[in-house]
C-alpha cells in the first residue's frame, strides 16, 4: 500500500539520520561516536543473521559489494553461503550481506587487502584479522549497511515488498545535485553555513564531569555528512532505475571536472572505497609486465596499508619502498636514482619500474606530496604514477592531467559524504580488461547510486567553498593546534611541528602525538572521558610508518610477531592522532588543550581541582549506556 511505502521510507530516513548524528569510523576509534557506529555496524550483522534464520554459532555475516560477493563465493568451499541484496529489496545501496559458514571461509591471504583486515604489518609479513574483518578491506559502507539492516526490520513490519512500487518523485539529477538552502553562497560564507548545519555537530555526550558537546577530531578516519549531501542521498534512495542511471552519469562528470581528468582522456569507475579502487588497479596493472621482465612497484614508507598490501600480491613483481624523513617527505632524488638504475641503466637485470604508487597526503603526518615533481621524474623514466588520494581530495585541488597522474583512487567517506562510494580513475589505455570485466566492475559500484549522489553533491559544495578557502581554514587551525600542543609538558608531536616552518604549507590538518607516561589508548580514552573528544590511536593502518617514527627495530618487530600470535588481544604501542575538518573551530582546539594540560598537571585552575584520570569502569558504563541508547534510536523507534 502507498501509505506503508511512505511510512516505511519515513522511518528508514529517521533511523539513518540518527545514525549520522553519531557517525564515525568503526572499530579503531576511541570517542563516543566511534563506539556507537561500531555497535550499530555489528548490530546490523545480528539483524541479518536473524533475518536469514541461520545458526549464529556456525555462520558469519560479511558485508561487501556485488563484485566482492562474486569473488568470495568463488573461494568458498562447496555451497556454504547465502546472501541478501539491497537491490532485491528495492534500495540502491550497493550492499550484499553474505552469510557464510565459518568453517568454509578460505584461509591465507585475502583476495583484497588494505586497511582494516590486518592486525599487524611488517615489510616482510602480515598477521591478518579474523573473519569477518578479514574479508572487509577498507572502510565499509557503514551508513548503507545500517540503512540495509533498518530496512530488513521495516520489511517485517510493513511487508517484504514495502520499498517497491510506491509513488516515486520525478526529480532529475540536476535538481537533486543542484538543490540546497544556499544556492548563492560560496567561499567562507558557504563554509560557515555548512559547518553550522553539519550533521552531528551539536550532539551532547556523557563525560566524567557531566554532559558536554561532542568534539570530532577524527576526520582523517571518516568525515561527518554535510546536510545537503544527506538530502541528496535520501532523495536518490527513492529514484526509479532510469533516474539512477542519470544521476550516476551526472556525478561521473562532476568527478571528472573536480579531478581535472577529461572524459576523453581518462576512464572513471565507481567503487566502494579507496581500498577497493587500489586493489582493482593492482589487479589490472599487474597484468602488463612482459614475461621476460620482472615488474617493480615503487612506493614509500608513508603509505597506508591500502597502498602497500595490494602491490605485494601482484604476480612476478616486487616492491621498493622509498624512505621518508621525520616530517614525512619523500627524497625525490632517491626516487630518481631508483628509476634511473632500473629503467635507464639496467643495473638490476630484467627488473623494471612500471609503476610508482604514492599517497597524495599521509593519514598519519598530514604530509602533502609534491605530485607534480614526482610525476615529472616518474614519466621521464617511462613509468606510470598512481596516487592514493583518500586524504587529498577534500583538502587540496587535484589536477590529474595538469599534474600527470595516470591513476587515482579516493573515497566519499573522507569527503563529507559517508555513504559508501569510491572512485577509480585511470588514463585511457591503462584499463586493459575485457568488456565483461569492465561491466561487472562498473555495475557493482553504480548499484550504490544513492551514495554516488551524495558524493556528487559534496564535491560540488567543496568546489563552491573553494580549495584556497579550505586550505586557509585548515592551516589556521593546524597552526593553532601546533602552538598550543607544543607548549604542554610531556606532549611530543611528530612530523612538521613548527608553525613557522615553510613546510607548514605542505601539511594537512593531521597531528600525531605522544604523551609521556601514557599509552595512546589511555590518552584517547581520557580525552573522550574528560572532554567528549573523539580522536584515533594506534598504528592508523600505516604500521610501517608508525614503527619508523617510534624507532621500532627489526628485533622488536619479530618479538611483536610472536606476542601477537601468543596473545592476540595485546595492544601494541602506537600514536594518538587528532585530525581536523570543515566542522572544527578554534574552540575545539581550546578544549583539546585544556584536557591535555590536565594530563601534565600544567595550566590548572580552581575548577579543575577535582578532575582526575577517568576510571575505566566508570567511563565504560557511561559509554555503554550512551551507545545502547543510540542503537535503540536508530533501529527500534
């Protein structure tokens, strides 16, 4: 019935919006929002298992794209799985929930690798996560998964076909992408409005001293949703298939323009995240090495696991990792030496560097690589350049053609549209795959047309704000944070730390740090407990870089390998990290500074005299109560 259709969609939108109000990345965060999002994500697995009616003790739920589902099914032993599809229930989310027997899951190296599906990484070995994380490389489409689980609950209430056959609006792609409350605003004025209306900005969370407004300093993990991006998403959810095709086509053009990648010179496909894009690129480009040659991929110590691990699995290929200095900058002279030795002078026999794969910006140090200089060197010696742009696209202007970038991957969830879309762009002639393969890859990504709509709207807004304005705002916040944090006894900052350094212009709003005498997870817990501040701690899916910064010797790496096998739950040293975005203000830095000063005992005032370290048990209960309340609000109201 029409009324059921309208009511089900209204309840679905309410639930998803509630999830966005406390959205962060899953599993590895420390603040209230990460705890809630992780619980919502794991609760979605329970809902899928309940819906399937299968034994929870014997089965596990793996959330994946249509493309990944096909591959996982081909690897499973026998017919040991079933799946639920968002497409089959009438929602364009691009979600597959694969319910598999635990004992049937394949062992060994997962078919896609990157962030999230490892426990520990060294240059020569990897300890992989257990299922389901092992098969969910990269940040999952968390909000889409939550929407999918909520839809399953609503289908029980209103009928299995409730999301099909209702009256659908006739909005065009241009109307969805062009509509917002501030069509005439741009620059700082538009940024102010976006900040004021950012979803989750004014949420109150429990702290040990009483309720406080949440401060999100974990933007490098995942960004909150811009309100107009959410509006585009929810409108696109109801579109009929022809209109979904139209919006995918329009957003493809938006991406090409933003990236400076003319459609007649570059191929662009939608994926689920950066990790999937790089894995696809590795699979495609890894086929190109002539039989008489050994292909070499050059990347750096700076890389996220997603731009390291996929290249380890390329057949007949090896990796050379360039060192970086302590600020996180590549020695381009060393890059040129490696390329000339291999490709011009033939000093290494049949080994040839075919690809240089670098991050556009470091998720740990915030370093922006000089891609133009790197590109010039790479092409002089006949190689191609791939850029992991996950941390770049929302912060700096990208010009693929002008810079000479041959391949690039990025994701929407780090660009204020956390709805599961990603983009892979390759110079024409590099995507040497069959038509059937291309159609399979394209259809998998395009099934999430609602997430693609949100990405398109977010990118259009970033363009209107302007990257000069964005970099100015971010650099100002970064300078203030560096000044305030560096004055606190016991706080050690890594990377560029001098706000007066000429390198500050090549640093994004990311600051890793260590507090003397406190493990990073304790620092993160107390920032959350005392100040309602969400940050990230650990190795940030960049194990090689963090161990380099902490001066972990090879002997200790081997010891870590032993400990990780004997005691899987052990927490290894890492770094705390703050990362700022468009929603942050100087007041957020003030609160961060206040809590860090409490750690060191400096800067106390009479109001602070009763503030002590957060008892883990007390904070755990506060977090649990807040989390369970949020879960009920999303799934059961």
